[in-house]
């Protein structure tokens, strides 16, 4: 169990989306707030990008821009790593170290254009967490994961906070 | 400058026509060897407020738009097939610049490489390689 800012103990197997709701508020992750991302609590690591006319890519196609889907999957891949880090800390019976993660590389394949006017859901899972490197994959869809819009594959480096930087109360990777 | 000349049928410049490009605030400036994409800093672009650093999704979006704008400047309307973004250094909360190079422009697809920097062009912050389907 890890101690959350509000003092409620949480289990690692609890949906990350529930935890991240609080984390997002604590971090003020400006881009995800500016894009209107919403966490989904019925899946482990999932967020929805609501459709917005100001986030459309090619106006001739009318769907959310590829960059919005990239940002959505980058965010959910980060959630999946946080989820894995919590599980590892819990399994090792130690406190979660404050820190962050840095994307090393991120590949996004666009399988088909998103439908005009449709919200897009992004989900991710951590395939492997070694000492400092996490390998994750993510996928995006409107209605069903079996009909994907895009697929992501990425590697992240787990980082400790740089010297002199103080994590705020309740900060978690 | 024939390098940046727009095809008569290309329509309005991509960065002005795409709502998401306007949302981010990406624009083009003339560089020595062709157009340079510029992303002025805005607090909404932050992904990590502790460092602080730009969001990885902003970095990728900016580089992808730089590639699409480069193809647009050649009069080609394109759709992204795949992109790979390498994150080389932390993207600090300052202006971001990107230069796109078309490595191959075929009839059906193009391969484009983008390098992006902040203060020092010799120390790139991120790089993109991608394939783009040529629509017209």
C-alpha cells in the first residue's frame, strides 16, 4: 500500500485512473488540462480526449489531430509506468521514490484517421520495467479497442528528481 | 525563394488551416536553408511543472506539424502514416525551433526527418523520422 496525498491507502491493483485523477490536479499537467483529457476509471490506465473543434487536424478530414492522439497516448503510457512503479515498490515493501520519467523514444503508427466529431480513448500497458527503463505500448480507439485508430510503442527512462528540485507534498512519479 | 514556394493548388497554408496548429501557436519563419517552424512558449504546453518541461505530446505535435508544413510548402497534402520521436534533451519552457528535411518524396509516400532545438541548433532537443502518405 502507498500513502496518497489525501491519506487514503491505495492498492497497486486499483485502477490507475482513480489515482491519476488526483495526481493530475496536484501536478497541474497543463497540456492534458488544456486539451480537456478525462480519466476513465473503468480501465487500468485510460484517458479520453473529448472531441473539440479547435483540436482538429486536417480540416478536410475533421477528426482530432494526430498530435492530440500522440499527447493522449504519451500521457496514458506515463500512467502505465506509474502504475508499474507503484506495483514494484509495493512488491519490494518500500516507499515510492519521488521522481519522474523521461521519454527516450516514442513511435506512433496511424492505422486509420479518427472519425470526424468523435472523442478518442487512449489506453496503455507497461510491458517491462527493468531497473531504470520502462517499455510500454499504447493504443487509441473511439468505441472498441478491436477497431484501433493508432498504436504506440515507447521506451521511457525512470528518473530521480534533479538535485535541488524539491517535490511538492504528495508528488508521485 | 523557390525552396519555400507554394504550389498554386495547395490552398491555405497548413499551419493557418489546421485548428490544432493554431491551438499550439506553431508558425513558419524563413531560414537560411528553407522554412523553420517556430513554437513560442505558452504555459499550457507544460507537461512536467516540477522541472518544468514541455509535454512530450507537444514536442511530437510540433515536429509532426513541421514535417507536414514542409510537405505543404512543396504543394503536397499529406497524411501521417507513422512517426518516431527521439527525445534527446529536456524541452525547457522557452521557444522551440524545428527544421524539416524531405529525405524522399515519392508519388505515394514521403519520408521526412525533423530536428528541433531551443537555444542552440547544435544541441538538438528532439528528432523525428516519419512516413507520410501523399494525398494530392
